[in-house]
């Protein structure tokens, strides 16, 4: 069950990730394209995801958000299942440094409805407003063009690639580096 609201727009709400969200977050780790962003080479069971939430997502150096579609009367604090629907996940690793890395994912049944773009944009805005970071980075994998285009649409700039760095879907793929400076976001 998602936690309290962090930020909200007309389209999506960012809520805190709670340990009870492990079953939803576990789905992220079954997506080979998404988990590469966290350097996770294989899926995780629910107990492993609970441990990851406790040890990594709850760490002050990281910012984890559930992207939710809230109902009109969803409460600010812990909503009931009928008040909100988790549709995605955003994690920024090392927000306590100059250049955190950001990863996002939307559950397959909610893709194509604008949640990825809205959730990622709100998370980027929230991170720049909340943390003293100079820039953000991300590392989409060759073959995931939708993700690359989404980052580019928000102003992320392609800065290079590591050739054949990750093994995804049966082949070695290039991992691209993208960056977004605070001043570019604020322009």
C-alpha cells in the first residue's frame, strides 16, 4: 500500500514506497529492460525486494517514489487500495551527491497512458526542488528507444555510450549515458 503523498499533479501522484509495496516493486525486477538501470542482473523474490526497500530505498541517500493514479478523494496519508493505483516506480540513487542516477518503470498494463512521462517529469522536478544536486544522469540500454526518447523529451542530453556493457534479452547491448543539468531543467 503506497504511503503519503510526496508531490501531485492533475495526472499523477508521487507517493513514498512502503515495505508493503514489495509485490508491486517485484514486477520491476522481472522486467529485464528496467532492472538493468539498477545493475540488477536477474529477478528478485518478494523477500529480496522487501530487503532492498529496507536497505536501499529507505536510505537517506536515495529517493524512491511510487507513481500512482489517485482517485478524487484519495487521502494525503496512507490510502486504501480503492483510493489509489500504483502504476509505476521512480528511483534516484545517490541524491546526496552531485549527480544522482535516475531509473523509472511503468507496469505493462499502464503503458501508453502517459504515466511514464508524467511520473518521470514530476520526479525530476521534485528531485531538483528537494535536493542540492547539480545534475541527474540515467543509463538506458540500446533497444529501449521509448525510454531514451522519454529522457530526451525532458531535456536529457546524450553524453556517450559503453559498448556491449549489459546482457539483455539474449545479447550484449550498449548502455547510453544521458545527463540533465539543473540549469538546463530550470531554463
